[in-house]
C-alpha cells in the first residue's frame, strides 16, 4: 500500500469519527443533565485507534496486536460506562456502543474499504440522530403492524430461499418459476409496505395531497375509493379530494415505471414516454386544482396495514395466473391475445400484469419488446378507466366533474404516444 493510500484511509477514519462525535455532542447539548461520555475529539481518536490498530497489525503481521489494542480500548469504554452509569443512576448504552462501532469503522478504513466505512459511519450517525423519530414511530404502530412486519420478514428471509428456482411442466406451464414468482410477491409487497410506513411516519395530520401520494404508494385504487366515498358526505371538499385522487394515479404511473426498470431495463425505454406523459398531464392538472382551491383543514386518510400473508399469497397466485394466461394467449391466439389479457388484468391490478410482461420480454423471453410496450400501456389505461369508473359510481357529482377531464386526457395521451412512438 503506497503512503498516499494510507493517508487517505487514516483521513477517512478521522472524518468519520468527527461526524459521529459531532452528533453525540449535539445530542448531549439537547439533553437535560446527561453526562457526556465522549465528544468530537474522543470519537475522532477512537476511529484513529481502530485504524492504527489495523495498521500495526498489518505491519507486524500479527492479528493479536489488533485484538490486544481493541480489547484494551473496549475495556476503557466499559469502565467509563460503569462510572457514568453509576453517577447518573440510569442505564444507557447508545454512546458506548457507538464508540465501539467507531473503533471498528476506523479498522475497516484500513483493512477493507473506505467506501464501506463511510457508509457505516453515515448509517451510524443517522441512527443516533433519529432517536426522537423512532420513539414517536414506536408509539403509533399497532400490534397489527408488528405482526405484519414479522410476516413480511418471514416471506423474505425464510420462504424465498427454500423455493425451487426452476420451471415445471410443458408449455404454457414452463413460465411458472416458484422462486421468481415469490420474488415478485416480495417486491410488490415491499412497495405497499413502504407506502404504509410513510403514512405512519408523516403522522395523523397531513394535507390531502400528501395523503393521495402516500395512498398511491399503498394502493391507488384504495385511495380512489376512500376519497370518492368521502366526497358524498363532505360537501365542499370535492376539489381537494380530486387532487388527492389524481396524485394517487400519478404515483401508479411512477410505480409501473419503477417495476419495469427493476425487472427489465430494455423494456423501460419503450414504456416510459407514454407513462411519463400521462403522469405529467395529471401533475399539471393536480397543481391547477390545488392552486385554485381555498384553504382546507388537513384530513386523515384511513389505511390499514396493506401487508397480510394471505394478501401476499393471493398476489402470487394472481401473478402466476397472469403469466400463464399471457403464455396461453400467445400460443393459441397470438399477439392480440396478449393485449386482451393485459386489458382484463389491468381492470383489477396493474402490478401483476406489469411484472409479468416485464419478465416475459427479457432477453430470450417469449414476447417481443414492442408487444410488451402495448400490453403494459393498455393495462395502465384499463386500470385508470377502472378507477375513473369508481369515481363515477361512488363519488359525488361535483367530484366527477373535476376528475373526468384529466382521465380522458390521460387516456388520449397514453394511446397517442404509444401508437406514434
């Protein structure tokens, strides 16, 4: 290792220690009467100790040098913790654990990767800084949320590894790969779960536009139904409800673009112009409605936790059936069968058909990219018309007046760009 590289690694360790130490000193200044275990200088020195221990261990070619130095400093941290805990008569290990992590990060700077060490330093600082937010979040979560989180962890860490990563049977059943199907279940469940967590983090009082955005992350159809139903009982709120609904639809287009980008980047260039144009039209119209409305009180969007094991299994079955239907339609009807399947699938759920088409248009897949483009656009238009039908069937007359123009514009733009480009 050249000297320039050594100075870079020691310098990175120093800066990471300063970063963590600054946060600890700020937290100490914000606390009331709590003794400071270690500040900026001490954390910077601890990070340098880790880097120095790694350097000496490497130079002397003995891991015991590193172990001895780290052990000695860790013992000092333990003694300091005992003294400060006795004086304060309270137990708290946050700063002490942060100190030990800082020492190890300094060692990682020398032994392994400055980039990894920097990432760990940032993550450590963020975790230390969001103490209040975490406590507030814990207060608002329910037993249902905890149980749903555990279920999500089960399907991700336990179920996925044991599923076979191969197909079974003859065409059209050769498109059914249990492992790949479950990966899509985890992917879409993760998006829904993230949307719900964001709703929780934002808090109970939020603007309707934010509710529409977060509701769109969880379920644009559910958000449309929620606001449409409320429009009948809350006269005078039709315009802000329309804004929330349109924002939820915009998020649906963004979801589809992200799903395509994750599964099949080649297909992305085919579908994003139409989807982005539809979303942009909706955004412009939503901004117009928002600016033309009078001041309103913030509203609460009631959403239950979107993740349930039964729902995840249901989506997996839907996704598998869509794959099978598309393959069957392609074999016996041809290209037109794919489009018909996409339109029908889009009536209920755009995620399943998007992921299915994206998967089947990969290199070596059975569907051309051009056909995949039409299938996904048709599905999103079908889904948009379905949500528009919900507004017309359960929403108030005034809400319908605000929503139908942009629905028509989105459909026209989507079809126009799809056939022209």
